[in-house]
C-alpha cells in the first residue's frame, strides 16, 4: 500500500478546468454598483489585465496553461496525495483517508497556483506593481514569491491582527521583495475612513481589499490581484483537483467525499470542482466546505448581491454574505475571516451540489494536533477546519458502518502559525460564538439590488 501517490512532472495537467459551461443553471453575473447592470470587460480594465478578465468571463471548458507557468509550477507541482495510514489506525477508521498536500509550495500553501498565473498575465501586459490584501499572510507571501519571479513589485495590505500575530509571514514577503502594510492603514482613503470609526479596528480581508483596490485604481501602472473568490482564481486552483483525480485513479480509488476549508473558496474550489464535473455526469461524490463558526458565510449568510470589499469599491457579487461591513472576531485562521465566498461556490451550494459546515477553533486544533502526531505535518489553522470535518466524517462512517473514501485538501502547512498552536496548548484559545444581533447588524448594510 502506497503512502505517497506521486505524479511525474510530465503527467501534470496542461489545462485548467472551467466549470461555468457545465453548470446546470447560469452563474449570476457581477453587477456594476451604480447601474446594477452586469459588468463587462471594460469595467475591470482599470485594475486587472485583459488575460485574466477573459478567464473571469470565459465559457470555454478547458483553458490552456501557458508553458512559462507550467515551468514555474514544476518547482513544487505535481503535489503529492498521501494516504493517512497512521491516522486511520489511531482513529480506528473504517474509512480510507487521503489528503492532497499543497504545503509543498515555496510559500507553503495552494496560493502560488494562482499567484504565478496572475503575475504572469500582469507582466505580459506591462504592469509594474501589483497591490493586494492578505489575511493570514499566505496569499501575500505567494504573490510576493510570484511577482519577484517576474521582476515586478508587490504591495501587500495585511490584516492588522495577522500582521501582529504572524511577523514571520511579513519577513517572508520582504524576503521575496514585497512591501507589507498593516491594514487598516492611513495610506488610503478607505483605511482612513475605517480608522476614524474604530481606531483599534483589527482589520478584515474586506477592509484590506478596499485598500489594495484603491491603491491600484489610483495608480496607472499598478494592478490589483485577488487571492480567492473570483472565477479566474478558482480556475487556476483546479490543477489541484485535476492532479488528485489522476492520483486517486493510480491507486484504483475514488472519493465518496471531498473536503476543503473555505475562506474565499479557492482551495475548496480547486479540489472539489473537478470532482463536481463528474457529479454532474452522474457520479456519486459529496463535496463538503468547512468554515469557522465566527465567520459563517455559507451556513448563516444571506444569498444576496454584496460588495467584495468592506468600503464598497468592487462590483456587486451574488454570494452568501454576512454583509460587507461585517468584521469577524479574531481567530487564528486569518484566511477564513472573509464576509463572503466565491460566487461560483455559492452557486454550487444554492444548487445543492455541495454542502457546508462550521466549527469553532478548539476542536479544530484538537484534530490538527492529532493529525500532526500521526502524519507529521503541522497544518495551517485554515486547513485544520477541513481536518476536523474529516474526523467527523470518520465518526459518521463508524456509526453508519460504512467503509467510505475521504479526500481532503491540506491547503497549507502551519509552520509560520505556531503562535496559534501555543495559544491552544496554553488554554488561551477561546471558542467564540456569534450572536444573532451581530449577524443582523452587518446584514442590514447590504446594498439594495
Ligand atoms: C492555508 C490556507 N488555506 C485556506 C485558505 C482560505 O482561502 P481559500 O478559501 O481561498 O482557499 C487560506 C487563506 O489565506 C490559507 O492560507
């Protein structure tokens, strides 16, 4: 029995999979916030390169991965699928547990899969600098790694709570030549507005997005780059699931359930969407998205048009949202603190093609620690949400007497997140609940469409 299922570099997928043409009903389009009409390519030109705008709106099923991107991907791709044999033994699991490990990338997560692609298309169109946001620091470090390879500058607005909790992520970004600014900052009008209302604001992904978008929109040679949420980001991440399908095939297996954590939705999309393609043609497979209880967009949010950022600069996206002004309580999984989720993932949930579930921090870390003690890998707090769901699926299999096959996306390592593990071991980590009134407050700010 193989522990690691490995593909050769020559077996790496040459195309990304776009699920849009295969959807049973059309994806609600993004709307212009002023006219409330569907946006066109021209509306995005100020901050994105045409190569990415075309992918964002594409109805082509397969999109060729340029050779230059494939060449860079070989620095860490194809990534391994592991069979978690030791974990199965410790959990006395009747289910087989597999995980796709994206922590092998230079930045330590799945994020470089899209960072390299985005840097490539920006470079091709002459962009000199990219501005972006980062939550946990994973996306920011991935983009700094990528822009550096293409000789571009990168400015990263980093959610303040993560900037303070994760100083080494900042060091990584600086090592790859990036400039890191704690958000909210007083460098942008968006940041100033937030700080005027709450000088101690811990920041959120929504706020950092506002700052980065403003930076790009107000500087000619600067573009904006988003690490999740948008169609083209989910598209780039499908290489994860396409590889995983080949790897499962190599061992003659197929998952009953695929699991991923959800911040903006990209790592879940990357693993799950190629399997959902099979589901649409009659294959039996479940896809389970996992989020934190304190930021429950999919499990408690409203399916409505909302801004992608906190201040209201972006087009309106149809998604399960907690309201763009929602600032989630501080948790260690900084990358899961986003008020919305990718419209593509939300559409799949609305259509009943995926499921969603939420957990609090402590059981999530308990699962991650058990995993580390069996499998060795110390995972990112974000990925640990998916891990906890795996444990619960194993429990369900025991109760139902089923021998299923589980595949989850171990989206990143947690070696720069050890402060979170310290908090867990010292007993300082809190399980915070989210009151109905806090939820309702931010949802009252939803734009009228
Ligand atoms: C390791 C890791 N996993 C998951 C996520 C969540 O993002 P997404 O839902 O786009 O995959 C992040 C975000 O920063 C992350 O760093």
